[in-house]
């Protein structure tokens, strides 16, 4: 006897969960939302006077990038090269040195006048030294700038000294400023005196009045240092021994006294003459040996 199998299907009221059913549900939902939006837009188009109503609030349309709300604004940098940045941002001015000083020319960085005064900059602490160097190719105006700066500094009370003028271009400048040109060299009449005592300051390094004895000691120390350097070069760059130092000191003191009696400054030939005289009169053996060794 054969048996027949029966399949029973129980329905709980759920929609069949198939891909076609899901697509149909999404389609119906979108259509309903679109119809609702159109109906709402039609109701809000005109007010009682026939004028269109405001579409959004005072802050504009509420969109993710409309900058509404408390969301912070993020600014991202733009990576670029130095050449591109200099071309894209040409209106950048450099720092100014201030109006104090002499006029040099036009400031090419920020416009206006460019002034320069190393004394004022040193006083303000902008620079730590008074030295300056000029760089540039041939024909770019280095010499003209140096002469202009020097002349204008003199006109406001600065002092000018040119230690060397190989090209002879500063001679006219010095004459135009009323200065004195001193030429030294083979065949010239002028001579440099390394033993000249120089300008005597009013105060000593401690800020006290400069006394005669203190000034005489300073001058003697300078002269001994200069003579010691010359002797060191002549004897082969060796340090002097005690006998040579004694002879040099004795010759310097005798030369200073002899020059003072003649009413003039001591010069190196005076020291040489007194060394020769001292080798025959005072402590003959020590001085003569030191002079002969030197």
C-alpha cells in the first residue's frame, strides 16, 4: 500500500523576503517621499500675497559643507617650492632697520628709503660688531656704495680713515672732504713712526682721569711690544731671552730721554743708536752680548 506525503506551509503575515520584493519596496518608498516633498514645496511656494516664501533659514541651506552649526573650520596648507612661493606671494616686505642713519637708497624689499648707521645699530644691539664687508660682481657699484656711505657718515660727524688706497680712487674723496692724504713708500718723504705715543685719552680704562705716570707706563708698554715684535722677526721668530729684553728696555729708555731733550718724538734709529752707546758704557758685557745676538 503506497503512502502519500503532504507538505504544509504556514504563513505568519510577513512579505516574502526576495530580491525582487526588496527592490519594489525601495521603489515605492522613494516615490512616496518624492510625492510628499513636491506637495510640501507646492504649499510653500507662495504666501497670501502671491510672493515666494523663504526657501531656507537665515543661515542658508543646511548642507554638510555649508559651514552651519558648531563644526570647526579646517584650513589645509598648500605644499609648494620656495621659487613658486616667491612668485605667488610677491608682496612680502622685509624688516626695516629704522630711519636712523644716512640715506643709502631705495629699499627693494618693502619700498621706501633705506638708511644705515652701524653706530646706531650697535647702540640698539642689532649688531654686535662694527665690521662690514661688501660683496658683489664687478661693475655692480661696490666702490660707489663704499664712497657714498663714507662721505655721508663724515657729513653727520663720523671720522674716516683709509689705511690703503692702491687704486688711488680715495685720494679725490679725501681732498673733497678737506682731509689730509699721507703717502708712504720707497722714495716718499713721509715716514711712519711705530714708536709715536699716539692720542692720549682723557680717562683710563677704569673711567678715572688719566695721570701722567699712568700714561707714560702705557706708552712704554706699547713701545716695548712693538720693538719686541720687530726683534723677534729679525732673530728668526724666536723669543728674546732676559739679556736681550734688558738691552732693549735700556736702549728704549735712553732713546726716549735723548729725544725729549731734543724736543721731538723718539724713533727707531734713536733706539739703535742708544743700544750701541749702552754697549760701551753700562754693563758692557751683558748689553754687548745682547746687541750682538740681536
